[in-house]
C-alpha cells in the first residue's frame, strides 16, 4: 500500500508528479493506453513502449472470463502474461458487469452475473476482486463499484452510492497493506454534487493510497462531466494521485489536468483509429475522406510515430478504405502516440504555467470535443520550441 | 534492364546469390513477403525490415483498381507511397484478372475485364502492364500472362501458352532497356513438360534479365507442382535469377532451392498467422488448440521476433481465441520472421553443402506439407551452431 507520489510542480490546481511502482516510474499527468484483454488492440508491447507509454490498463472482468485468473497466475502473473514490463492497472470490472454481463443480481456483499461469453455463472465480491488483482500482481488495483448510468434520480443514485461505499469498505479491509500494489478508491455519486462530496468523505475516511473519479462519460454530456471533475478533484487529498476513469478527448484531458487530475485512460485513440479518425496537432483528420486520396503529407508532420515518419495520409487513406489490416494498426500506433505526446505537452505546460494558453489553442483546433468537420485550423503552438 | 546477379556459391543445382537493385541488395535464395495492396497485412514497414525482409511484393491488379497508378505516380512512386525502402516486385496481375475480375474478354492484344470492386471496365495489355510498373518505379516487373487452372487439357494449355508467349514478346519489346528495373519473363505451360520446355525456349530467345516459373499451385497437387519445378528450373539460364511464383510451405521452398530457384513469394505465412497456424523450428503449432492455454513457452524458443522474445504461447492462444487484433498482428510478425530466418538457413545450407541433411530433418517435423496434427517432432538441427 506504499504508493510514493511526488509532486514536482503545480500550476494552480494542476500538478506535475511522479509515481513510483515496482515496475517503474510514471510521469504524471499520464495517459494509460487500454489493453482490455492484455494488449492494446493492434499494438505489440514493444510498439507501446516505443510510443512512450509508461502504464498499461487491463480489465479484470474480461480477464476473469478469459483466460481466467488461475491461468494468468500460473503463468507468472499479468506482467509475464502480457509481456508488458511497466506498471499495470486493472479496472475492477464493475463497469463491465453492469454493461456487458447478463442476469446480474446485486446484493450487499457483491454481484452475481452470467458471463456474456458462455452464460456461466460468476460472482464478484469486493474481496474477490481485490484478491484477483493481487493474484495478477497488478501495480494499481481498483475496488469493485457500481457505475450507474445517466439519467438517474438522486434517490436511486444515493442507493447505488451506498452500495459502492459499503463495497469500498470491504475492499479496503481485504487489501493487504504491505503488498506491492496500490488500491484505488473510486468516487461515485453520479451527477449530484452532494453525493460526490459524501463519496469523497467516505473514501477519505478509509485512507486509500490513490483515488479515482468514476461514473463519468455514461451519457451525462460534456457540461455535467466537467462539473463532476470540478466538484470532485479539489476535494480529494492533495498528496494522493487522482485518476479520472474512461476519459476522453484531448480537451477533456486538458480540462481535468487543469483541475488537478493525474491519471487517465480511454479507448478513444484506439477506437477512433480503427474507424479512420486520426488525432493531430492541427485537429482531427477523418482519413477516409476523399480529399486525402492524393495527400502526400504525413498525418501529423510533428509526430515521430512509425506512420508519420515514413508514410503519407494518402497511404493510410488507401489502406483503411481497402480494409487492409495494416491500416488500423498504423492508425492506432499514431493515435496512441498522439495521446502520449499530448500528455508530455501537458506536463510541460504545468511546469511552465502555460496551461491556459494551450487550452485556448487546443480549443481552436478541436472544436466540438474532437470532431471538427471544417478545414483544419492553425496548429496550436507547442509549450516551448523544442522538446 | 541491367540486373546484376552474382552467384556466390553452389551446391548441386542450388545457388547462393546476390541481386543488386537501385534500392539495395537481395541475398538469395530469398523470400519476398506479400504486401498485395502496399503493406503486408498487419505489419508496418519498420517491422518488415526488423524481421529481415529485403524485398516486398505488391500487386499491380489491386493497385490499379485502388488507389490507381496515377495516384501512386503523383505521390512519388511505389516506394514513397508504401514507405518500403527496399526493392519492390510487382506481380503483373494476370493471376488476379483470371481469379478475381468479372466478365473478362481475352484477345491477342490483351484482356478487358470488370473490376471486382466497382464493376468498372479495365483493359490490361502487355504494354500497359509494363508501362504501369515503370510508372510505379518497381525494381522487378512481371510480364502479363495467362495463368490457366488445373486440370486443363494439353490442347487448351497450348493455346493459353501461345497467348502468354505472344504477350511476353510484346512486353519485352515495350520494356525500356536502360531503365532502373528488371522485367521477368514468366514460364507457363501448365503440367505438360513439353509445353514448359517450349515456354522456356521462347522466353530465352527474348533474353529476359530474370525468369519466373508461374502457373503452379493452381490445384495440381504436390507431385506435379514439384515436377514442374524440376523440369523447368534447370532449363533456365544459369546466370539469371529464377523466381517461383506463389509458393509455398517450407518443404516446397527447400525443394525448389535444391533445384536452383532463387526467389519466392507466398501469402501462406501471413494467412496462416491470421488463422492461428504458426510455423516453428519444431513444426506447426495450431495455437487455438486447448493444449496451449497454459503453455508458458515461446512459440519458438529459437526465434527472435517480438512475440517469441517476450510472450508465451498462452498469450497468443488467448489473444487469437478472444478475437483481439493484436493476435493476428503478433502471429504474422512471427510467421514472416520464421520464413525469412528459414531462407537464411537455406542460404547457409547451400554454402555448406548441407541441404540434403536439412531436408530430411525438415521432413521429419513438417509432415504433410506443413500441417502436422501429431505432437511436435524433434527440432531440425540448425545448419551450424551459431548464426
């Protein structure tokens, strides 16, 4: 439970930090690419390293159903199994139990559900989820929580939060203090400020080594999503890492960093890549668009990924339109690299106190949360000339 | 048309050579990974280089239909377009015209067909196919040919060969002598020895800088396929490169090398990889098989690919069974690497005169042309202890 987190610099509420784990350090704010079943879709572990990732995410729900915790444990744990040598965070799978599993039955002690793969009966309890993550040998473990959808009444959100709070207590008690990994408490409370505040207070009383903001990006819209971050982040202990789960666009990340969030994960860069939507320093490219058929320029001329250093927009347009497997592969490598470079820019902005300027420039090119249809705007200036 | 080909060593009919092109040298016997539409399915150009490839194949039929020769030429040629910096060979697309296109009409001067993509009318002539490959800037160009299926009567095969021979003459005349690339003449003649002999004689009279053996692996079975190689290869000029088109299993390659073939291409390593069929130095692994679920060993412990150096059979089993994109990607990188390493072993065997021993060892572990269902046999000994 000894999670060392050094804050190296601040700029208003924003923090530039460093997290220490048994598998290496993490410079924060950090983006954690999502390797749900043990690999980022389309990327090798070596490519993920080369892109600059320091932490990888995986998902306990998916790994429990296939190949099973026993198998991974026998194979030497999740690092040996995945071949990813840096820190690994597993999501507890609460979100997937509620979005994917069938016939789930909640009770105060846990949840029983049928696997979406083969219909077999599975039970998750706060204690079993903690135990499974310990057996995997993860660096960052998450408590089991209930992640309610939006909209939801305040009364129902309160009932849900009470369950999540009880589960957090059970998980905290089950977690062995002197193990190598750190357990994150997850703040729920939906779109209700008072519930979020109560959630933070309950978790703080349990003294977790790190905290996550959960239950966002479940249908509530940008304004409320940002409000939840603005309400919650400042209430969390200043000396502990803060992780915003499942977000988001570059603008979402910049907003959350500005309000003191340190860790992020999101499937967006990889999923968008597979659909031919590329993130660049000049905004989003929808590479299937006919105007890229003849475009000899790299996707992003300031990107150092394997695609941008060697190939053109025209090639990627061609490969993705032709349904060639290498198209999504190259696009994913690029988008993940973009996100990781973007976080490096944010870290620099925190150090230099230039987050506000960067936010304005980013807003100019990422209109509408990362999906401008208009010709590309001027590039945002980099925080400083050289990196 | 100046294709320099040095023969460095021989062992019976087998040759160890070196081909010189404007984009680098090729150590032969060489395997050329297939990047039909400009990329090997699932691999980046950098990964292909790291795997040890020296030549990449692409296909004129597919590139003509999409994105079009004009587009690639405007983008600076096929090397700039694909990002592959080594030599590139394009197949003329004759095979695809006869296997994929609709409503084709043959005439003495060429073939008119409808695109399998959009039904548009396209015409290929021996001259247009040569011209297109010149505009792409390929290092190795192929003449337009007709590739008849098996079985076929000798009379029909003869008629087909007459057309291919006429087209070869037209192509040879159209090829500009002093350009940077080399035009290969293609030996057809189906499974008839006399026709193969006549085909060789006609092509030799045209003095091509290199020769290909086409029309194999079209349904004729292993015995006849090998017979065609044994009849044809020794008839070709000893000082020119010989390319066996579209083959095959490791045993096919070893057989052909033993009979003096220098160049190969095949979709087998990449296609098998996507289906979870892995080539190894101990035979074939069908990685989806339940016995690999818990197997902590690398796919091939003597392989240096990204998968084998870091991950287990159990991980690949899991990723491919789960339908994860990274599964086919890792398997493809491995299989292509296996083929390229295998060719390096063959080159060494030619130098050392140990092809026969290697053939016996390979036969022991690759029963039935690369698809043993039985437990893995003993590994073939390497040609020498260290590489």
